[in-house]
C-alpha cells in the first residue's frame, strides 16, 4: 500500500506522482504540500555564482558558458551551495535560506509521519530527499550535499519513523 500520497506544489513533482500512480492502477489522489518543494536553485545560482567566479578565478567561470561544461558546473554549483549553507551575505532579493529550507522539510516530514499512518508516499525532489537522509543518518550539512549528488532521478528511498526518529531503510532503489 502506498498509503496517503503527497507531492510538493511543483508541476514536475505532481506529474511524476500522477504518472506513477496511473502506472500502478491506483487512483491519483494526491495531497499537495509545499513542505516538499525543492529549494530555489535558480536564486542560489543567480546570487552565488558571481561570488564563486570572483572568489575562485581558477575555475574559469565565464558568463553564459557555465552550463556547457558539466564538471565545471557541478564544481561551481557545489561552491554556490556552500555559500548558501553558510548564509554568505548577498545583495539579491531575499530567498529561502538553508536553515529555513531544512526546517520546512523536517516539519513536513514530522507532520505526515504520524503513528496513525503506517505508509505514506512522497513525490518530491533531490534536496528534500537529501534533508530526509540528513535527518535519518545524522549527516552534517556538507555531507548532506555530497550525498545529494548521488540521488538518482526517479529513485525510491524508504524511511521508517520510529521511537528514535527517522531511519533509512532503502536508498536509490
């Protein structure tokens, strides 16, 4: 049983949920919950990539060419995420910080993982899964984002909520 099915408000999360439920022949009854939305990676890139380029000229980041080199993009993105986690000051329009993001996700998980629900299914994104992994495994922020790169698109992760909190039961299935 999939139990109660949740999705973030993002259309790609809801579409994935609908397609998966249709493939299983299960009614597409999905509860939408913004707690399971991804972090705003576009705001992070817009805000922190110029700082990364300035602070790390050895990366050779050039405007408009970052996305053409996957390895360079990953290195720059990891550094930008590091700045976001550190809450490095910036002059861009305010957006959700790392601490607020992790709190939102954890609060969402606590709200749905209640004793009266044996099973729940969440269709979400890598950042949310990374926070669930962080919670279950006691990872620090840096390790959390290292494991975020290892999360496969379309993968299934199983967790169990028990007396001692969230436990990881399966990863990248």
